[in-house]
C-alpha cells in the first residue's frame, strides 16, 4: 500500500522514467511515485480539484486537468515542477493526447466544449462545441478522428479536426465512457442508464452491435 494525499482520483504512468503520477483531488496536488520501489518521491501543487492526467513522454510534459478552476497544469517531468497553467473551458474532466500531431484535447463538461491545445507551446488553438455534458473522449490514431461521449443528449460527437467538421452519432441512454480499438476500427460506448455497450464501426459511424452488460457501466479499458 502506498500512502498519497487526499482523494486520489486518477493515475498515469510515464514510460520514459517509470514515474507514476497521481492526481489528488482533495488537496490540489499530484503525487509522484517511483514505480520501481513504490516510494513517493515528490508532491506537486497544481490547480483546484485535479481529476485526470495525460502524459506526453516525448516532450517530458504531464498535463493535469483541474476541474475546480478550469485550468490545465503543465508539469515538466525532469524536475516535477509546474511550468505553465492553461485556461480552458468550464469543468475540464477528460484529456486525450494525440502524440503524432502534439494536440491535447480537453473535454469541458460544464460548457459543452473541447479545448484544443498545442502541447508544444501550451497554447489553446481552438474551442469546439459538442453535445450536452461531454464526459469522455477517445481518438483514432489512424484517422485522427476524436470521439466524444455526450452524456445528457445520448450522442457521440465525431470531430475531424483536419477538416474542421463535427458529425453526430446517436447512441443509447447516458453514454458515459468510450474506447476505440485501432486493430479493427471499432468504437465501444458504455451506456450508463440502459446497461449496454454499443459497438460502432468508426469507418462509417454505424452501430453494428449492442452488448448487454451489468448495471450502470461507467468505464472501459
């Protein structure tokens, strides 16, 4: 057992240095753990209510979404210090990093937008409107399409950032989580309220199957 700070909400491993970063929502910090011996080697103060973390090993940056003050803290992994704070939309709760083009997509649940960040210079380069209460996102590394689960209007937004377009896929009640399998281009969507997983062909955005699961699915991996 490893003791960290109050209310750890999410963790992410940096494969470049085997450090594990833990977002502690209860005291606005990130614990840094050496995964080789499970020792806590640092604690980094970030914004209010950090909830999720995304790591870009190539540029040595750790991005932390602070849902309580609508910011992204940028930590440099070489010194575990905050080097920048980025203002985004209301209540950022999910991060998706597209490493080939260095884009970081921030899901802002409070104002139904996606902030697009250039992870090289930490600038916000675009804000995209999506459906009501977006909760999660997943990217297709081949097509570079971003999929966003809109919890309150039962849709998936499909963002083609290259062509500046947004399509919509209707799914079942309260989509909470999604994940894309790049091996077969199938997108899996967890529908919280009716206990199903939708299987979507991401080539043409058609629903090809519905799988009944346990009560209230909330995550996919």
